[in-house]
């Protein structure tokens, strides 16, 4: 199983970026994919999750209304469209996958439930 993130970079506050997470080695419809952000000295923070079985999407309050998750099954890629970026959005963004089981969405922000992780992509938002 491989998860490969791309799309990070440097952007000014108020700008946009689209992150991609291309996944191989698992049946995408059976998994939920979450985007986490990590900043120095802090634990990984769950930002959004998409459950590919029924397209359920959830967002942390800090990104609601600004970030949108989507999946292109043909490309086996999950996207995170980030608009209205703020300096506090700066960090390393990881995508992570967990088997979509009953009750998963109640625990979606817990990093420990995810079996597979990408290598991360750096997002830097300047003021």
C-alpha cells in the first residue's frame, strides 16, 4: 500500500492550494481517507475525512467552509482543496487511510486508527 501526497508549497494568506493523495494497493471504496496537519511541537491534527463508501465528508471547525475533500476514483486520488488559507494553516499535511468500518466517523480525528500514511507535503502560508 502506498499513499503519495503532492501539491504543497508556499502561498500568501488568502490564497489557495490543492493537495493530492494518490493511493495504490487497496480498494479505495473500502477506505476512508483523512487529511492531517502537523506543526512543530504539536500532535497531528485531523482536518478533514472522506469515507469513499458513501462519500461522507467531515471537517474540523478550523477548516470548515474553507477546505473541501473530494475523490477521483478513476485516478485513485483524494484531493484537499484549500481556499482562504491562513498563516495558522502552515504545517506538514499527511493523508492517511483507514478501513471504513461502522463507528469510524466518530473517531476520525484520532491518528492512531489510521493504518496507512503518506510521507507528507509541506504547506507554508505567509502573511
